């Protein structure tokens, strides 16, 4: 995986964690909402695991936002 791609996954994870914490949702709650384990969500949030597009869509829905918001500004 290229360094730029790794940076993008880390940025998505940071944004997901920020929104999740801002709305008072636990990792366990978000993991259940997207049909993943808490460990997988931790890996997503830390940029250690790639997020498939359907997971980004599910996270956005669970966080009451849009995939566009989660991905905004990540590519130049």
C-alpha cells in the first residue's frame, strides 16, 4: 500500500472516531451498527485496515452523516 493511500485510510479513521466520540457513540455500538467486530472498527479508526466502500457507507449512516462528508478533502 502506498504511503498516500495509508494516509487516506488514517484520515478516514480519524474522522470516524472524531464524529463517533462527538455524538457519544461507543466503538462497540458503531461496530454493531455496521455489522463488524469492535476489533475491526478499532483497526479502521487507527488506519490499520482498509475500509471497503460499503463499510464507509454504513459508518456514515450510523453516524448520521454522509459518505461524502467522511471522504471530503482526502484527495487532491
